[in-house]
C-alpha cells in the first residue's frame, strides 16, 4: 500500500491531472504526471471497464501500486502521477509491470535513469 501522504484521492485532483498533465505510454500502463504544490509526490491508479471485470481491474491496480511503492524512495518529490491500467497489465508478471513503471518514470524524468534495477524482494 502506498503511504497516505503519497495518495491522490480527491476527484478534483484526478480531473486536474488529466486536464493539465503530460502523458507517457507503455504497453502495460499509461502515466499522466504534472507538478504539484505539495512536499511529497502523490499517486493515483485507475482502470477502465475496457480492461475487464472488477477482478482484472483491481489486480492491475494492485500490481501498479506495489511497483510504485517499491520505487517510492527513488522518485522525485513534488509530482502528481496517475497510472492507468491497460488490458495486458492484469495478466503480466510483476517483474514486467515493475519494469514498465520504472521505464515510464525514467521517461518522464521523475527518477534517475542510472538507478533502473527493479527492487524485487
């Protein structure tokens, strides 16, 4: 679970992020990000019904949430990020999802590209 200060919760925050954020895409996920006025970076996770039933949508969000949680110390502060689940995410291996999250964060320049090894427990 992502710590409470690092969670996006309000509908207005999600709407503002979708409207003004920049977008990076990967076959397993989409990242929308923009600067915030907070000390911490905040993260939200979303899955449309196109992904599948509730079980698949929730699994996809859980995989992305855990990958972000493990990468949290490396991520720069002061960003709002929304990860959107794609159709392939629920059936992908965790290592692949984690690599996708790291790749998206690197392309958005939210983490240092030299530290790209996944932190698999």
